[in-house]
C-alpha cells in the first residue's frame, strides 16, 4: 500500500486564469523545480492549452525536458547560460535570462556564429543581490552598446525580495530602482512581479508577470491570512499497522513522546525520505475526514506515527490525509518551520501520482 499524491491540473489552470485576469500584461507560468514538485511535463501542457505562452525554468535541463510540450511558446531559463550551453539554447529555441556581462558575451558569440539575432531577457539586480546585472555592469552596457550586438532584448526583468510582506519598504525601493534602470532601455518590455508581487498594485505591473508558487496553491501572503488561490493537491497514506500503547510507554526513535493514557498509534509509510520533514516530529497534524490526528514521536526515514486514540474505528488500510483542503502546504510548512515552497519541492518520488483534469 503506497501513499497517494493527487494533483488537480484544473485547479492549477484556474489559478493561472485568476492571476492572468488581474494583470494587464501577459502572464507566464513558472515551472521550475519540476513545476514546484508537481510535474512540469503535466503542468506545462495544461497551461499551454488554456493560453499561457510564456514559461520559465531555473535550469537548461528543465527547459529541455518540456520544450516539445510547449511548441511555439517562449521558454526561458532564469539561471542564465553557462559555457558550453549556447548552441543547445539556440538550437532548441530557448531564451537565456542573462544577468551578467559574461553571459551576454557567451550569447553574443552564439549569435555571431549563427549569423542571426538571438532573443535575450536581461535581468537587472535591484536589491536581491543574487542574480542580475549590477549598477556597474549597467553602466558598462550604457557606455558600450556593442555589448548587445546581435541580441534582441525581449524583456528586462528584476526579482522582488520582500513581495510577500506588502508593507516592507524594500518593495518601493526595488520599484524605484527598476524604473531608473528601465530609462536605459527605452521602449523595452518589462517583467516585474512574481506571485506575491502581482498583489502589490499597479506600480508592480509589467508586460509579463512571472507567477510560480501561487499557481500551485501557495499563499502569496498579501491578503492578511486569506489565501486567494485554490488548493491543487491532496497527499494521503494508508495506515500500515496500529499499536496499542500503555501509559508511560514511548513511541519512536529517542523515545521523546510518551503516552499519558492508553493510546492507539497508527504507523504510515511516509517519512523524511518522501519529503515529510523530520522537523515535523511531535508537531504536525494529519486528518481523517474532518478530524485532526496529531503526529507523535519523530519522523523517521520511511515511517511516521500518529495518535488515533480518538478514532477507535480506524483500521489498517484506512487513509490519513497529510496535505489537503483542511491542512494545505502552508499549514504543514508552519508546523515544519519552513515555507510552502519547500514542502512542495520536497515531495518524494515514492508517491503514487494521480493527475486530474489532464
């Protein structure tokens, strides 16, 4: 008996449509990290079928895995281009997001080799200090237009650092820095907001928004406790065994949970090897229908234990819901001390996956 991960492609499509409706420009689909762990080869074609024509991955290998599934769409790689990759980018019609002058040099050389103009997205750093052209590199571009010879700038983009905190002054500083940088590229199309940024107002609008996590039901964090996105997945696992534990007896490695009453402890075949984080020990909650079921003891590699004393009718084979409508990735993330992004991208390979809405 295996754990089951059910993924609702129609819900992902509904989230994309809702985001697209609130944005004046185009709306991309960010499908990096295997569509945040939910399966890019399923998600990308679904988004293409409802009108999405711009896709982003993090790595070239990710883009190559879906190129044939999104024919005619712009497919761009956020992490840029490495030595030796240019020919593959150009041959497969994949656009590098260049955030450094040495990347532009690699892509410019490929344009010269092919004898044609190649599309590029320029990434400008406005304060995240991670990827992107620095102020010094922007100045060099401004003083030497030849650095873009043979390249056709499709978009100029930046990435927000604090968009999930609407009142953070960093948002306004980045908006001002991006506006200043864009004066160097008159008439160029822009790509600004990520998932949370799309909820920050018109200042953060652009020609191309880049939602990722919100597509997959993660709370953008901008509506003060109300998640406007539809849930898109359910993770459940069958009970393997039930143990009767007497008061004073412990459960699991380290014995750091001790029964205070006669208890029924259910074991399921999900553990940290499946992305069910070890930090959830003695903290997480599963559900059986509408009833919460506390996790007791530590999460081990392949197994986790839950106290089902309050549900005397449960038997081996009955399923507990680990992620669902009542307890989504964000709720599980709070119990684990992380965020919903990490919960989704940690989902393991041992789950049976079932796609609805394909």
